[in-house]
C-alpha cells in the first residue's frame, strides 16, 4: 500500500498539473462502481462537471483534491491504486477504473489492479477520513505526541507505528526502516520506550519518511507516480524485504517475523531483544 512518501510524491506532482484545470466530465468503468462506495457515478459527474481543481493536499495516506467551490475529492489509493495524468491522445491503459476528463483533452485517470481504492466527494476532507494521528513531517509531531500515542501501550512498537490513530501515514516499509535506524526491536512494548528511545525514534521516523519522499517513494510492486514511473526508495532500504541478506551495519543476517499480523524485517544484532523489559508506564516523562 502506498504510504506517506508515495502519496506525498503524487501530491507534489499533481498540484502543478491539475491546479486550475476545468473538469469536463467524470466516469467510472463498468465493474468498478464500488470505487465510489455506493454513490452513483452520474451523481458525482453532475457535481464535478464545470468545476475546477484548486489545490491538492494530503492527510496521512489520503489525497485531497480541492475544488473551486470548496468541495473535496478524497482519494485513497489503498493497495494497488495510482493517479495518472495523461495528455490528449495518450493510449488507453489496463486497469483504468475512473477518469476525470479535463479541459484541453487531458485526463486524470485512477488506475487500480485490485479495485480496492476509493474516491469520495465531500464538503470537508475530514468527512471521508478515519481518526488519524499527527502528521509526522509537521510541527505537530513532537516528542509529547509520541509519548501520548504510546503511553501505557503493551502492544509491540511495530504494531503501534502502523496504527494510523497514533501517527498518520506510516506503513510497513517505513515502520521497519525507522525501527532499524532507532535500534529498537519491533516486538518491544510501545509503552516501555525510554525517553532517549522516543527521541531516537522520533528522529528516525522523520528521516526515513524524508528519504522516501526524496527518492520518489518505494516501488516494490505496484506503486507508480502520476507519470506511471516507479520510485527509487526500494534501492535504499536497510532491512525491509531483505530477509537472509547481511546487515549493512554489522553483517548479521536480516530476519523476517510476523508482528501484529504483518511481515516484519529487522537485524537481530542491531535490534536485540532486551534482557530486561522496562515496565510499561503511563506517567509523563520528566523533562
């Protein structure tokens, strides 16, 4: 599933391409009606036609395409979805599920192999979103925010990072990478982190996500940007999907386990299990 860096890459690319562009029509291909979660495509088409895209923003893994009348098209790419901007005359492509016809003959296409993605048209972006934690690349993501998210939690830190109610936008790739940079074992209880470990994790999360954005996201399987091109972050990962390979830092063999139902990759030497697990606490740390 595209995570924050992939969705942020798409957002940055879309803004200059669709900002100010008039929508001439909207259609959903037969068999892809679930994309709209029960709303008729004709209703969405009537509301969109004649409107223009204004700005494009992101919240967690969701894209918000704001219209000139204040409405918002909220797109969730989920596992295999992508938004592709195509100029007039560009050939049809497989797995196109919905199309925004734009002025000058261009199109914004929603391409999705598995048809899990969604498109919502709402008055406010929040109407289409679940409860989300702070944005990890924003000023609201502070050490206190991490403390509030993890205090008293017995669940593994890997599972806590994947919970979007704690921190928005982190998925499997960047959780594994941030934990490696933090030298934290993915099974350590989230509420047991020491203040120094929370500081290290805070910095590692931001660095990992910033690197992902700088490299245009990770294309291990289906993710592509608005031009249909792959990202490059997969060439820079330290542990994710490197099972059986030597750790770049210590040479130990990278392992794969399952944490919270998700495949998890880590270095057993750089991220050892603690000999004594610190008691999970809900007390505010002393400054």
